[in-house]
C-alpha cells in the first residue's frame, strides 16, 4: 500500500506561487490606495484587494490541507489561454483610449471565445452577444451610479 497522507503528498507549487503573488498584489493595492486623496475612489479597490487577499489565503490553506498535484495547466488548448490573457490586456490598453464599454466588449468577447468549447451557431452567437451587451451595460450602470466609480 502506498502512503497517501498529506505529509508525503507533493504540493501544487504553481497554485501556492500564484496565490502568494495575488496576496502580494493585494497588499500593493492597499498600499497604493492609501495615497488617494478622494475617499470615494478608495472604497472599490480596497474591497477588491481585501477579497483578493482573503480568497488567495483560502487557496493556500486548501492547497496545504488537501494538496492536488494534478492541478495546474494540464492538457488543453493553449490558444484559449493565450486568447483570454491577450483579450484582457487588449481591454486594459483600449480603456484609456475608447472608454469602459468598448474595452469591456473586447475582454468579454475574447473570454467568451476562449471559454466556448462547443461549436458556434447563429442562435448561440446571438444569445451570447445579447447577454454580453446586457451584462456590460449592467456593470457600467452599477459602477457609474450606485458605486459612483468614475469610468473612462
């Protein structure tokens, strides 16, 4: 019989590193927002930073308590991963130039194409496009009005 206790199970180093990186990014964000003069602009990034730190700490704890060495990149299509990251970066680059909605549309479309493993047909493309427009408009309205976050 093989020993499967957590003492001898290999840790998922990638998960631990990325979760630690996210904790660091959350701490950097908290440090950065401490320099903001407008108190309204502090609420959202502070909340997200605390959520990022808390969730990342839970991932580290879960990884230590129940390691899963099969986690990580594994198999799959690399073009999907590259498209997802590229669409998010493109959205970040477009936002100062074109504003929130066009940048969000780029990131949403790239993420949707990367995540859709089934084939595309006209009906599903229409439903996803309509849903995406609704979701993006709802986020814009949420940030703009109740949260009061200035958007480009």
